[in-house]
C-alpha cells in the first residue's frame, strides 16, 4: 500500500532519520514510537506529503484514501455537526450535486443530442449513488457520533460551538466514517473519556483498513496495534509485535548495545595504548600501522542520547486524618440544570480513588467543589481540619500565573525556600537555567504540566487532587509520576481516562454517570469488569423492553439491511426498465443521427422517393424517442418516490 524507500530528513542540521526503508501493508495496525523530538509527527507529515524529505521517495497505491488526525485541530466550519461529518464523503456529495445540476439542465435544454448525453450521464451517476448507499452512510455517521459521546441533540449544533476536545472528536468522526484505506492518528486519546476510549478501541479493532497511530496511552496502543514502527538513533526500525513486546525487545537491545559499546571502548583504549607504547619501535612498526588502520576502519558504536527524566517524590505528609473528607447527599445544579444529585462518599487515609465517567458528567465540577472553587447547591461537605489539599488542573493555567516566570510561580507562593533550592527543584523537572526565566504563557503544554506538578511538591499536602495529569506527558514522565503517586503516603483523587496509568495506583473507583455517583471498592480492572457486566445486563433489559416496537441499537443494523433489501426489491423492476429505456434511447439517437446525415448528403438531393422514405422513418423515430423520454421521466419519478419512502422509514428507525 505504501513503500518508503531510502527516506532521509534533517532538522537544524541533524538527521531525524536517514536512509529509512519500510512498508505499510493492507490491514497493518502499527504503533509509531520514539522519544520526544524523534520525528514521529514529522514522519506522518512526510507520508502525507505535507513536508518534503531531503532524499528518498514514498510510493503509494493509486487512489489510496488516507485519514489523518493531528494533535491540535480547530474547525471553523459554519455547518452543523451532522452535515460537517457527512461533508467528508466528498465523492458522494459531488455526485449528488452533479445529479441536481443535470436534472435542472434537462428542464431548460431543447437540443435532443444534449438531452440524450445528460440522460446517459445521469444513468451512470445513479449507478454510482447506488454503490455509495447514502442511507447506510448516514446511519453509520449517527452511530459513530453517538459512540464518540455526542447526543442526538448535538447533531444540529454548529461546529464552531464545540470546545477544542469536542472539535477533535468531530474530526475523528469524519475520518472514521469516510471508509479510508489508512487511518493515521496523532495522540487521539487526549480528550476522550473511558466510555469513548473503549468504543474507539472496539471500532478500530473491527476496522479492516490499515492503522498508524502515535500515542502515549499504553493501554490504547496495546489494544489496537499489532506491529511497532520505531524511530531510534536516526533510524526507522520495524518490529513485528505489540507495544509491550517491543518494550521487552527495546530493553534487551539497549542492554546489548551498552555491553557492545563498553567492549568496543575498551578495545579502542587498549589499541591506543599499544600504538603509543610501540610507536617508535622498529620491530613493532608493522603491527602499529596495522592497529592504526584498524582504528581508522572501525565503525564506532554510538549510544543514543539518554532521555532526561523528571524525578518526583512527594513529601511525606506530617499528619493524615483517618477520614480527610466526607460528602453527604451533595447536589449541584447550574441554572436549574442538574449536574449530579445526592452524592455521598468519603475519602479515607491511604485512599487512591480514580474518578471516571463520560465527559460532561461532572467530574471536574466535583473536584472544584472539594477545592471550594464551586458552591454546593444542597447537601454538605465535611472536611477535617488536618486536611491539606494539593491540586493539579488539566488546565495548568488555572493554578499558574501566565504572566510570571517559571521560578516566580513557585517563589511567590511558598515560604522558606531559597532561589538556589528552587533552581535545584526546577532542574529535576527539566527546567534549565534559561528555562526558569521564561514566562509561563510561552511554555508548551507538557512544560506547564511539569511546572504544575512541581508546584504540588511544595505544598506538603495529605490529599492530592489531580485532574487529567497525564495529558501532554510522555511515557517516561507518566511512569515516574505514576511511581511517585504509588509511593505517596497520603490520599489521592485522580480524574483520568488513562487506564494503564491508573492500574497500579488506584484501590477505588468513583463513577459519575447519569447525575449520580457510585463507588467501586477495587482497582480500575475491577471497575472495568463490573462495567462490562452492567452493560451486558442493560442490553438484555433493553431488548426485553423494546422487543416489539423500539428495536435497540444492536438490531438496528439488521433492520436497516431489511429496509434496504425491500427498497432494492421494489426498485428492481423499475430500475431494469429504466436501464432498458436508456439503451433504447441511445439506439434511437444513433438511428436519427444516421438518417439526418444521409439526408444532408448531396447524392440524396435528387432521390425524391428516398427523401420521403427517410423523412417518414425519421418522424417515426422521433415520435418513439419522445415517448421514451416521457416514459423515462415517469420511471425516474417512481424510483425517486421509492427512495423517499424508504428514507423516511430509516429516519423513523433512527430517531
């Protein structure tokens, strides 16, 4: 499908990759991995043709359809949500526009030759429209939008009304519905909740095309990929195995590389000592020259740049109460709109609780209530006098002053700390001497997150509240934060969809869904199993409730197929008649042209009987031609009415 041949690309005079060769075949599910700055996103852009390599070439299959989701995407379309996703079916929309244009032309064109050409073209368009099956496409779009967390009420909302995270989902919906041969995703899970993440995993596992994905979410890439494409030491390596299997291979390779490097360095050192020792001994001259040539020809083993890693250790809390916080029948409304109602649970010493649920359920609102940033509508919150909360926001700007520098954000908020101590602390979070003078507003998302976590360390908290802490963190940084939270001796409340990150940390899961909360005493895997069991139970209940009149979504596909089959059966005879008439019209057109050509020949002028005969035949043919045109119009209207009837049935089914 795609062949990459001898591909090389430099950035600031340094190769990101050199002489790279690999293939992407049909049905490949590939994770693209490498350290930050290795060139993963750049490689996607080169494959797409957005960026040109220094050398090499990329061969793509003709008419290859590629869907690409970048990390950051804002859509300023004036379309509503559903129309925007439907607009991604460019060929279908072009056919519909062309069909409408040709039908309009038929009403105003009088020339029979032109009419015939239009009718012939319309026939081809109708055949293509049957192939694309607009009804099925629209049904699939609805399923995808629902799966990605949109509601049916959202379908008519303008695209520009949605926030950045939802904008990404809109673009993802366009890609997933467009029947691409290859889907390329760059960090697709940053703005997804657990429900949507599970739906996307299931969709991609059923997707028959090829997939190339960049993601720091280990759970996600292990679930959807089977092969690994690695950018390492300026080379691109293809590994036939899952991401977890690749990590084992990578560790073994690095250990072997370091052993080989150490052995080579020792050999070089020993050789240099020999050369220095015997350089001026005539009896050893030949051996010395041989060793010099050996060094000159030696291919030096180079170790890859070691990735700098942040070092995190949360301070041990001075005192931790047995119960840090209790919510008792807590309710929250915004302008009479219920967010959640009658929530009750406690955060106890050593609790490490994951807060999960669909986007918009109120997870972040709950954290802000606990922090005192949002008022309670009813109920009460009881907080121990000993409870000291440290907060990390997914919007780092909420807890950082964008106009202050990196060091000022810490220095002005903490007592009894010197600038030297701050420099040491910030250095451990990868902020160099120059970096600490930067204003927060110019930092990247990852840098803001690291600074916000750094600020947490200075609070001496016994309860940490973290809202999506892993967004913008690479795999290594996530692992270090993960270990620090495991080791933390206080309580933790984490809003996150990152299952791999949560797995070793949490001992409870608080699910917020349908305006209420439920506490699961067990880790994230326990919760996922219970959630799976509940979904199965709900499907059985829904089937029983809706068996007669309201089929559940599991059966919609079957009913859609039945409706399409009925439509096909009803249209079949009319469509065959229409096709037959179109052929007859074409034959008549040829006969009429032939007679008109004969009548225009000079040798026919004096053949009066022949002229009369030809004119009579021409009149009969044109009469027949007009009758066929009228019949074609009637059949077209019948077929259109059938289309509308079954489209209405599909609409009623999906509403």
